[in-house]
C-alpha cells in the first residue's frame, strides 16, 4: 500500500478528484489507485506532459464552465472576484490547451492537472496563462489560491479551451465543511521552517491548501470554505487594532462591505470555529472600551454566543465545533460558551482543546505539523457524531 506521505502529496492537488468527484470514497478506491499509479511514473515522462506559462491570449477560444469554492463573485467578463482565503476552482476538459486569466494583485497559485502539480506566483498584473497537456485524454484541474490578501480583492477566471475542445460537466460532492477563524485557520506562514519571517516571507509561506481546513476536508472528501482573517478576533483584534472583527466581516462577500454574502448551495454539515487568540493575546490599552479583563470576557462571551446562534439559524442541523489551543484563557472562555449553548438545548455543538502545538512556523504560528494535529482532533470529534453527511454511506475517507 502507498504510504500516507504519498497519499497526501498527491491528494493535496487531487481535490478536484478527491472532493468534487468523490474518488476518495471507499467505493471508488480503484480509481484513486489508478491515478496514484501515475504519480509513481518516471519523473522524466511526467515532466514532458505538462507546461504552464504566461502567454498572449488567442483571439478565438471556447469558454468552459468551472466550479468555484469559497466566497467568490462571478463578474460579467467571466472573472471570479474574491477576498476571503481558501478559494479554489475545479474543472474538467478535453483539449490540448486550457487558458485562464488572473487580475490585479499578486497571487500564489497551486495548480493540479491530472497527476501533476505546479506552483505559480503571479506578478500582480493582469495576465493570461496557458496549460498545455496531452490532447488525447480528459484533464482534471484544480487551482488553489493559497495566499491571504485581506487588504484588496483579487480575481481569477476566464477559463477557456482551444478551438475544438470542450468542457466536461461533473457532479459536486455534497459534503461541505466551513472553517471560521483567524490566522490559525488561514494557515498563516504554516509552511515556514522558521519563526523569524518578514512580511513577504509570511505571504509566501502561507498555504491554505495545506491548512487545517484542507486536511480535514480531504479526510472526508468534502468541499470547504475558509472564512478567516489574520489578526482579527470576536470583539477585539490583535493589540486593539481598529478593523471589523470576524463576526462583523463574516456577513459580507468582500471586506469592502458593499454586498452581503448569499449562496443557497452552501449548506455545511460541519462548521469549525476558532476565535479568541487575538482577543486575548495582548494587554488592554486605556483607550479601549473594556476597562478590565472581566469586561472583555463578558463582551467576548456574549458576542461569540450570538454569532453562533446566527450560524445555527442558517444551519439548523450542522455540527458546530469550537476549538482552541490549551492556552488557559481562550480554552476556558470557549468551554463556557459551548456549555451555555448546550444548556439552552443545542446538542450539536462541541468543544475541542488541542494540546501539544509547537507553534514553530512564522511568528510563532502553527506549522503544517500543528495543522495536522488540530485536524486529527477535529476528525475524532466529527466521527463521534452520527448522521453528519447527506450521502447514504457515512464512512469517512481513511
């Protein structure tokens, strides 16, 4: 059997197959075995098959449809605008070449085509990219935007194939998990091997495709959203910085607050939330509205509980999990909120405390190893509940 490292390295890019097509489901493991066999092919053979490069767009192309995940807005020109992290796109097509466009703003893209992956960092200017792959097969593609950019919206889209090619429609997996939080949920600098990082290094080493969200969703073959902003809290941001805390920003499609987010197709069966690190990480300033730590606790508890109640109204049957590190102040506050909501009759809410996090990534944030540890704890809790998933076979992907 292939070891876990190989499974993860291939499925990190294989989520259009693993999540969208459900190939990680036990009934389709033969398909995964066939795909993974491609990973074991000689590198020299694979290297000849796939080229991704910036080009001038041809005048004649055939537009094709794509599935977008995360909070995106489809514009009239076929571009998807987004600002929340963890956005990704999946599609399938038959053609020798696929084209897509990127808009303003630097983007760190993780691109999976069939059994191969490429990483591309755009230069911040609008551009067209071409993916060239063998023409005699159906290609499965996933593109993850793995960076965080809360300061400005980004865009990607305009998917099209060369004349004579066509898009292939595919079903979307019905399993959905939503992750709400701060930098720990984003995957802030999680691939860094050092705690010392510049701002550019943080940006370059942040990878939502290797985050708690992606690892947990991969286990279940689910699609996911990451609705998180680094440095933000429930009522207070890191060091008291003035900006909308997460419960305020959450309602909007983009952080400019011009449009509410609405998507009738997004009905997560699991919602995992981690908020509080930024509320409590720094001392209060005299100019802040909370004069004592007790005042801050009261505001945090009330606002957090109300936020969860709003989530519950929109997702009446979802399992809601609050999780935190074992830092005493945060863990104690989250436990208190969960117990209060349980006492009020909500039986599908739980708390997960994670011990043993090393915080060895950028600026003492969780590393990929820490992300895996959190993911395992979330999976243990999810598996302890029955009837989570809408499909008839509720097995998780092992």
